[in-house]
C-alpha cells in the first residue's frame, strides 16, 4: 500500500500534467498534506479545497466537502479518480 507521503509526491509531480493532457487545458492544481490527509485544490475553478484524500494502511478514500458543485467538478473528480487508479495498481 502506498503512503500519504508517496502519494503526495506523485500527485505533485504528475497529476497536473495528466489532468491537463486529458482535458486539453491549463488547469492550476494545488496540494497540501497533513499526516495522512491530502487536500487537492483547483483555485481557478473551485473556491477552497475541492477534494480530500485520506490514506490509511487499508484504503484510500476520496471525498469532498463542497456543498455547491462547481462547473466541471465531476470531470475533475473523475480525472483524479482515474489518476489514482492508474498509479495505485
């Protein structure tokens, strides 16, 4: 199983390029990590933290606390989920 530290490093180095190639766009992506929680933000699209990734020894959980979905939030979530699946298998 991957650690939060390893996943954070992978996200920081590879996710923005992956996302922008998939969407043919130039989306800014920001990350923050505290212990086993990684926050993912798209400051030009969604105000605040868009997604939380919680990494444990048994699983990785992707969640959001945005009560008002932004435009393209489902697309961003799908691309993040696809990236995680590709990099964790």
